[in-house]
C-alpha cells in the first residue's frame, strides 16, 4: 500500500488514480499529519 500526504494526493490525483487502476491494483492511503484519512482502492 502506497502512502501519500494530502497535499501530494491533491497535486497528483490523476497519476494516483492511473496507478490504482493499473494491473497491480495498487491501494493508496492518504494521510494528514501521519494519520490515515482516506484510501483510494479499486472496486
């Protein structure tokens, strides 16, 4: 699972979605101040 800061996620959302939708099905955890606040996962 890849972890990114909220600001990084905001700046690179399209890239993160592309990575998540790829064959690997990568999951992305979004953190604020080191605490998980959201996740991007594939259905």
